[in-house]
C-alpha cells in the first residue's frame, strides 16, 4: 500500500497491483487523474473552483472536497465508486455514452459491471479501506474477491448470483493466496480451481 501526495495536496492511498496516473501539475481548470486498474482511496483537498476528477475505464468520478474509493478491473469490465464523505458525481468519460450521471451521498456505491449499473449501500464507519488492507468486516463477497484479485495480480471468476448473499469477515493480510482460498473454501463451501497461472474459478461445492 502506498500513500501518494497529489500536486494539489490531495492524498491517494493506492493498493498493491494498482496503476494510478496523474500529472506533475494539474491543469488550470480541473484536477484529473487516471486509475488504469486496481483500487485507490482519495482524500480530496477542497477547491470549489477546480473540480477533482478520476477517470477509470468508462467512468469518471468528480468531487470538490470529499473521500471516496475507485476500483477498476479492465479484464472483468468492473468499476465501482464508494463514497465515504462529501458528494461526488459519477458519469461516463464520453459525453455521448448511455451512462447517466449519478450523484452519490455518503454510504452510497455505484458499480458498473459489463454495461450494467448497480447502486447499493455500505457502511462508512470503517474509514479508509485501502489502508486496512485485506481486513474485511461483513464485506460483500464480490467486493472482497475483487480486492483480493487486485492485490495479488490475479483474476478470479465466479457467478455473482451464487455468492451474492455472502458477507466476508476476517483478516487476510500477510497470507499467501493459497491460504486465503483454503480458508474461504471451508468457510463458505466453495471450490477454487486454477485455470491458468493467473486465473482462478470459484464454484459451489
């Protein structure tokens, strides 16, 4: 995990395996960075005259002064924005796209998965999730799998409908990936199959 000080004084906490791009100096009319993959938690310095934007795949998240996470998996075509404080607008990077802009309030999440928009709620009490690493407290199954796959530089495929009722609890920091899969397979009656060197498939036992 890396703490990155951005040119305007904003802070980004970036998870392992992530790619975050930003200029040495922001433009005069906006502050814009790019999350090419992975996950980052942003704590934005207030500047009402200069919006702060993060582009990730097909989405763009705009904030004035707030804290939020952006997740982007280019392989699974999954993007997600979780808002912790303040207010953000999530919209398409392209002006002519069919993704309508949505304004989030704290505790709201916006997920874009293979062309489908999913809005949900989450608890903001836990604070910066990237700094906590892989310590989960009733985290949705798909969210936990995404974060594990991002941290270890692998791809995990599964049917979201078969695991949507699971909430993951536990501290998986400083564990190798095989140990994590062993714990999860026994706790949730799942089978993890390695399909190639960087891809795992999850199925119900």
